[in-house]
C-alpha cells in the first residue's frame, strides 16, 4: 500500500492546508470539526486508532512515534503493519481548537 492510495479519498475532503505529499510522508491540515469524517475515511486503510485522543500513550506508542515528535494524550495514533510496510498516521490538534495536522508515514 502506498501513501497516494490512502490520500486519494482524503484529498476529496475539506483541507485547510496541504503541506506536502511525498512517496513515504504526507502532512495535511484539516478542520477539527471534520475529525470523525477523517477517521471514517481512514478506517479502511488504517483501521481504528491504536491510541485515541484522550488516552495516555503506551511505551510502544511513544517508540513508534519518537522520530516524528512523539505522541501526546490529546493526539490520535493510527498504526498498521502491512508486512513489508508499516503505516503510521497521527492527528495533532492545534491549540486554536479549530485545526488538526494529519501526518502519515510509510516506513
């Protein structure tokens, strides 16, 4: 699975800012009011979050996200091991409470 496959349906949703899409990394800002829609759209690719917003990250969550800045309790983490490829998705809510940064990594 490639990032472009996962992003195709997401790019049809409302996007506040597209910060860049590469072969193994993407960063997109969307509106917080659309979080449930983004989760629903991601579910066929990444499944349910392994660490939902509001849940304390486990040691494994922290190790998975260490090189990308870690993961905090107010953030959401998706993870899917596809054998040869590991997908890591993160929702990072902004302090303005209106925006969320979505980071997707193919490792």
